[in-house]
């Protein structure tokens, strides 16, 4: 997948893609329906596919006072789009200038002048341009004027409601991982680089990899059953602890630690992808290391049950 970080980095000859536009935070099942239609139409027309997206999330710029968390980091978003077979991504920096760009200017300068899009496929609640003035009807009218077609992809429903990034954020923040998985189409991921820690897990008999999370949303502090994928791309069972390690009174910033089952090796400096399948328990302060160790044994047993032997 070719990633472009601004208009200037695009090739001089327009790509002429079948494209979509949006934040695609989480790349959930609703997004996946749009991407599937994009690929289908791209194959029919013999055209490449492109996702036009933004970073940072517009809410972080327009409403900085809100405590907003993106479901996934930009790196994870790109990794997911790559996995789903998208050919190109254009990541537009969302800043004050982008916020002032009108929907007409966006359509003419980016969709047409820079890209010469052949077709656009979007969801019903799509919006773009200053004060979100560009909706599906506006995009269709611009397409007729400039020379591209516009297709609507209907929402995917779960539990009687359309799947959305905001629903997923609420579920992850509540630690309801199995429900988040149903909307995402896969477990919620936390990815990052393994850094050297204080080796407390090893002293307890359960060595852990300290993962410096790359900016994706963290669920509430607690212990989670997870699939762990390392540099060898093998998916292994694991137990992930997210929290402040209250038994040792070690600070207020949450630490992400992964104990990988059936693995013994050096992971320092490597990237781990943690897929959080289910929450085993909340974070608890124990009277000492011995009681904590006994609980970790029970956590491992429960993780094996949840993930399958």
C-alpha cells in the first residue's frame, strides 16, 4: 500500500482511484463494508483503490477541551487498511487551515484536481469541508459537475443500532471487549514497542514484555486475555495487565505488560500487537508478591480457558 502524507507528495500524474473519505477510526465492520465495495468497483473499472483520511482526528482540533481518545493509532489504522487490500491512502493533516477548507474547495482541489477520482463510495453519515457542509447529496452534485460517480453504502447494524466508532469507544472505555470485538470484526488492538522494565514479572515467575503503546485507546486498568503477535508473526496466547501496579505502589501512569504463554525469548525493541479478547478482572492491590503470584496463576488459567487450550 502506498501512503501519501499530503497533496504535494502525490504523483504528478493523477492516480484516478476509486476512493472513499472519512476518519476510519477503528476500521470497524461498517467501514469494512465501504472498503469491500471500493475493491469491488476498483476491480470492475480496473482502477486502484484509495482511502482519504485525516490525522489528527478532527475532534482533537475542533474541540480540544474534550477528553477524546481515538480507537486506534494512525500506524494501526494504516496497518489495518493494508491488511484489507487497499492500494493507496492519502492522510491529510487536519489543522486550522484544513478546517476552513470549504466542501466545494475540497471536491475541486483534492478529489478532482489532485486525484481525478473516478468514483466515490461513502456511508450515509459522511461529511467533509468547513462546518461539515459537504454531505452525500452535495458530493453527488459535485461528482456530476466534475465527472465522477458517487455510490452510497448503507450502514451495518448490530444490536439494533448502526455500528459506529463512537459506540466502539464507549465499549472499550467500559472494558466490554467481547462487545467491541463484535462491532470491530476482530479484537481491539494495542500495539507498541517492547521496552526494558524492572523485571518484577520475571521475579514472580511470569516474565512480561513492557509495551510502550503507540497511541491507541487503552481499556480500563485490569487483566485481559489476549492474543499476542510478535516479529515472527506467530499468534500466541497471553495475559495482559494494564495498570499502575498498586501492589508495588509504582506511580499513576498506566503500564501495559504482556505475559506471553508458551514463549521464552528476547523481545526488547520489537513491536508487539496485543488483541484484547476479554477482561478477566479489575486491577487489585494485593498484600504482597506471594498473593499476587497466586492470583496470576489463576489469571493464566482463565486466559487459557477464554482463548482455548
